[in-house]
C-alpha cells in the first residue's frame, strides 16, 4: 500500500453542521475535536509521517466575534489533546496579533511529546500571504533551501490533502507545500467524520500517478 | 449568472489520449490546439475577463526530448493562434533557459491584439519555485502590492481552475493566485474537449459559495 507521507487536513463544514442541527454556527467547532484525534490515530496506524491540520487562518478571523472565539478555543483544546499523543508538534501562525492565543505560544517551535513518532503541524492564525511575505524579510533563500525563507519552512511537501465539507479549494493552505498535492474532497461535514472517509481517501490515493509535476 | 473573472486551464491528458489512439505520446499535443482556441472563444462569449493556460512547466522539461520538442511546438502554435484573436497576451516563464522558445520572447511583456478584450496568460517554461523565488531578489514587497515581487505579479487572482484528464491537483499552477480558486476536474482528456465541459464547470461554479478564505 502506497501511504502518503504527509497529509493535509481541511476540517471544513462545522458551521453548516451546526445549522443543520438547529444549533448556533459557533456550536459546531468543538464537535470537531474528537474527529481530529481519531484521524490522528488512524494516520499513525497507517504509517503516515506528517499531518497538517488547518486550524484557522488570518482570513477566518474576519468572522463574527462569537465564532472567532469558538474556533480559537477549539484549536487550543485540539493542540492540548495532541500533547497527550506521540507527536512532534508545531503550531504555525502569525503570533504578532491578538488572534493568536498565548496558550499556544510554547508550541511555536516544534516540541516532542511521547515517542514523537509523527510530525503534527497545526496552523493557527496562519496566512498564505504572511507565509510567502516572509521571503522578502528573510536572509535565507528559496534557492539554497527548498522552502527556505518561508515562514513554513519547517513543514514539508504535502502528498494528499483531504477536505471535508464538499468545497473544492485549498483556501490558502500552505501554497508552496501543496503545489503537487492530490486533492480528495468528502462531501460530509467534518463533525460527521467517519474512519471510512479516511480509508476511501487512501484507496483513491492508490490509483493516483504521482509525478511531482514531471 | 455568476461568471468567474479569471479561469485557469490545465489541459492535461494529451499523452494518455494519444496512447489510447495507438499513437506515440508526443503526437497528442497538437490535438490540443483547436480545443484551446474553442475554449478561448467560449470564455469571451460568456464575459470571462482573464484566462491562464498552463502550457508547460520547468518540471515538464525533464521528459524525453521528443515529447519536450512536441509540447514546445504546440505552445508556440497556440500563442500564434491567439495573436489573431482579441487578446491582451502575456507569455510567462523562465526565459533564462534553452527550453524557452525564442519565438515567444516578444510576448513576455503583455501585447494587445485586436480589441484586446481578454487578458490571456500563457505559461511557458513556468515554475512555481522560480515564481516565488523571485520574491527574494525583488525590491518590491508582497506587503505593498498584493502579488508584488512575484514573477507572476501581472497575473491576477484565479476564481476557477478547470483541469482536464482526471487528476485532482494543481501541479504547481500559480500557487499565489490559485489559493482561493475553486477546482473543477473533467475526467476526459484535453484533446476530447467539448463545449459542454465548460458549461458544466460554469454550472457547478454557480453553486459555490465564494468566500475568499473568509
């Protein structure tokens, strides 16, 4: 079985899920915590080496304050849950903003928990423009180091992006690392995560001819 | 009708099409010329303002020489065909390489043909890494100008990417401009282009909730 080394996860559809249940939009986010942990464990079992969770972006923080508050809290909780697992954990995002929760500052350099067997990247207040913009300020060069000069230079190439919630777009997820990624979309909302979604994505990935642009 | 302002076209599957017909792989490329022109005319009719064609990439030039020669020729012919239309034409790619055909050098600054009603960008020996790498050398900043410092700074945000040939990936297409693009995949190979493919993509686009990451 061909296992993607690095999977990017876009856990979308929390608000639509909540609305369908007659809840307030912001009540959908904490329903995404258990799926995130379950998916982490499935990836570990299959031998995936790196996972990136798309927590929230600088774009997302333009939403109403009650939603913003709810997804920031969900991200803090998700990262805390992962510290109890075997993860080498990195939180990446713009810390020069009140939207970046101070609780997550300790993880902005990679920290190893347990056996640290999987690299887990969690994007929190991430922005693609912020990520690329750093190239100009950096003394490193994209020429001397493949992702050198990017804010995300500690995150490697993504093989497979899985997005829940039916939308067929990257929404700014790591533009440099995602250039060759195969993109699998699940129509169900993230809080309705089932292990079968992950298995279906892996099955589909088996049939992709990986050329890295060649 | 919600018309995407800028459509990115990935005309993939020429080689697989040729093989299915019992031809040599390199014989598939010039079968993509007429579809390219037909699609240009359909876009114009619908009021699309900008089109980007993914000609070939620096990655692609690692292929066997007979294929490389064939797709370079097809790109030269495609650009020449477009000069007879109402297009404001730009060819973008790494000209510091023997792979960039000298015939296309005159179009590396945007040139207006006919009424110049549509911006048409044609990527020729383009590389995403080359595009982003320029940020470091440039005096412009991504902060002062949205795409400033990119080699592709004259190309605007892509609303809709349409890819033929079934693969669900961007393969390095303009990573900065494609961050929010909705991504529609057609399983048929590019030489089997039908206007209905384009209409289906537009119909699908009507139902997308465009949030630009928000």
